[in-house]
């Protein structure tokens, strides 16, 4: 397959991930699971076309992670798969900001008792920002993690920076609004 095939599969996986994200936001678990499962197939095809294409592993990890809240019974297998895919992305391209962002999201949701936690997530989000200072999503997740640690002033700064980069991100606006000033 040629690079246009890779790009088409990658874009299909990304679209499925966005669809799953929206479905999870509106609490439609079935639609989220369906979208994530379709996206996983496209991400797998992306990786089959080019096993050195790190963004393919990032989107695969993200999609595997999106299956979990949609179907918690799949948590163990898809959680492991998500983690492995993101680690493969980092080992394939250690300078890929989105890979650290994805690992941070995984650590955000994985309790510290199981090897995750907010401290690890914050480290990953800061690494993502170091690699790409215009990564609005990394700032948004950094803010969420800081707020979980009751560091509201720092969280607000992170949300504000996210909005400075991407002023149309509704979720970042909502998070800033609901984070206490102190």
C-alpha cells in the first residue's frame, strides 16, 4: 500500500477517536464503543502499512483507552493494549509530543495503586509541552491533573494557556470556568 493508504487509514482512525470522544461526552457508551472498535481496525491497518509511523500507535492507544469507559469489562485487555501502543509510539519517536500526551491521559485515569496517577500524568504532560509548546490538549490535561491535586491557580494557568493556543476549545473553557481561583 502507498502513503495515501496510510494517510486514509490514519484519518479514519482519528475520526473514529473524535466520534468516540463525543459519544462518551454525551454518555452514549454503545456509540463510543462502536466508534472506538472501528477506529482500532483503521489504526491497526495504519500500523500494518508502516510499523514505524508513531502517530498510528498513538491513535491506537487512544482508541483502546476509549473502549474502557464504554465497556468496563474490556478494561484489562484494552488498558494493557493502550499502554503498549503508546509505549511503542514513544520508543518509535521519542520526540512525538502527542505520544507523551496520550501516556499522560492513561496515567490520569489509571490509579496510582495500579501504576498511574496524577504525578506521572503531570510529568508526561509537561514533557509533551516541552516537545511542542503549542500542544493545547497537553495544557488542558495538565490543568485537569493539577486541579485534581488542588493546585487550582496552576490549573487555571494551564487552562488559560490551552485557550490561548486553541480559543475555540469548549471543554477547556468549561474547565477554566469551573476551577476555583484559589
